[in-house]
C-alpha cells in the first residue's frame, strides 16, 4: 500500500457539497466550452494570421480599466464558483486525448484543464455586466500546490472540476479548484489545487486592479485568511531561498555527512585521504547521472488567448519529462503525489526553442523529488532565459536508490529538493 490517499482536505464550503454528490447535471459546460468562453471574453482570434490585429483591437480597452480597486464592486466567493464536466465516461470519443499507455488518465492533460479553468474563474470574478469583453489580461503566475488524493485517475469515468476565487489582493487572485471522479453514481475527490493568477492591462504590460473579495461566513473568512497565510509562506520560502541565503546549520551538516560518506579511503596510503578521491556509496546514484533533457519547438497550435505559449502546455511537457526522469531512475512506474511551487517567471513566445531539463534532486524510500528547469533559447542572439521551474513529487512502486550530490551546486539542489519534499509530506 502507498501513502497517497490521505491528503489533507482543503477547506471549501463550496466544493465540499460535491464530494458525495451524484451524477453530473447534463447542463454543465465541458472543457471545450471553457476555452471557447475564454476566447470570447478576450476577443482572441482563432486564426494565427489574424492575431496581430486582434491584439491591436485590445488596446482600445485601456479606457475600461479601473483607476483604483475601490472603484470596482466587491464580489463573493460564490460569484466566481464554476463547475465543469470532463465526460470521459459518457463521451468515449474524447478518451483518446486523455489516455496513457497504462490505461489511466494523462495527468499532464489535467494540468492543462486546471490552468484554463483557473483563468476562467478569475474572469468570472472580475466580469462587468455592461462589458462584453474584459480589459484584463489574466495569466497564471504560480501553481502553489496540487495534492493528489487518488493514485489512479480512471479513463472511463466522468470527471467534474469545481473551483472559485478564494483570496484577492490588489492585482492578484488565489483560486482553489477541486477535481472529482464519478464512481457508482458518486463523485469522489481526486485532487485539490491552488493557483495564483495576476491581472494585467489589455496588452499584458502592467498590473491592473481586480474586484475585492468579501467573505460571507466564518468558514469563508477562514478560507480567505488561509489565502493570506499562503502569500506570507511564499514570501518566507522565497526569502530563505538557497540562492539568497546560506543553508541552515542542520543542512550544512547533512551536506558534510554526504561528502564524508563519499570519500574513497582506499586510493591513498594508510592514514591519508584525498578530497578528490570520491566513491559512490552502495545503492546510490550520482546526481549528475540522474537527469533527462528534452526540446520543444513552440508552434502556434500551442498558443493561449494572448498569443503566448499556453501555460498548461508548458506544465504538461514539464510533467511528462519529470515522469520519464522518475521512471528511468526508479526502474518502475512512478505515480504523482504532489505538484508545488511552479513559478511562471517569463512568458514563452511562439516560435521559441524550449529546452527542458529534468533532474532527480532528492530521494527517500519510495519517493522521488524531481526538478524540471525550463528555458528558452534565442537562436539569433544565442541567449538562454529561464521561464519556469517545476517541482514534482513522485512515489515509485519499489524503493529507489539514494541520489548523491558531488559538487556544491548539486548539494544546493539536493537541499532545495529536500525542502520541497518536506513541505509536501506535511500535507499528508
């Protein structure tokens, strides 16, 4: 048995009513309608050749932006609440897109759907009744966390997504989403996700104000307060980043112990040890040998409504490389446990060469912590720019070898992976 199905349930008065609900209403929209609605809200062109004109037309929407947040009407959590169906059971013709070789649902496709739904939820929160098109460009800034409750997502049972805005700042919104799957007439929880979206002007150049959020009950007050705490935790985690601060005393001891454990005393005379002679401990793999790389040409087909590469597509490609890295390292099928702390640092332009690098950075028993680094390469300037860093926690069917850093840089990756793994385990 694997410790996967005991993830702590996120509090949501809106979503909880569906954890034991019966079969879906036939009137619920599906994911194709979600994406169609997004194009209508923004006025995005469906033809790549017309995208420049469509973006030019959005410039006129600048006049509709609020000068102050106080000028916007407040919203309630239920105002942005949406339900969307993914009819894998009732419409078998769409299964092929979601099916993997193990006869379960491709999690990368679920990441794409969550990203689209999160954006639509935010547009629903900020909708103005008298405006057909929104002046806001709402984009994904961060995937805070996605925790899995089920090990397997079945390909022949309907899926329901629910979600709403749970916290609002001046220009950013936290969205909580839940995914449930129909079994024997009852919807059971599969995953809980928390995304952070930001609102920008029609040209996606500057921040823009969003409607404030008013909690209506003590439980909603608690949800809103948790959103504020999540923001503070993200700031604290970023402040303590190993790129900014030295490791803690405990972490330094861990790195030093690993270093001492890899010194090869057999290569020197009695009583002497060279710092340069290193050996791999039993049942271990050097970190430098636990990586995979991939390349993706970013075609117009994968563009979002703002004619940049769709964030869900980037997440899917990163997840699939992360899964392959965990699979090749552990030697057996890995299962996703958690996704956390995905930062969207820079947009990816259509036509970019996207370079992905998957690295096993921490292991413990059956668990494998994967870091996927994403960067774009400009062939004209020969410059590389980081766009995203992804963190995935997998569990393997068998116990896996220990990954061992050799250099100081790898030791920092090891510690960063350990920090992410520890944070995920607190959710179990």
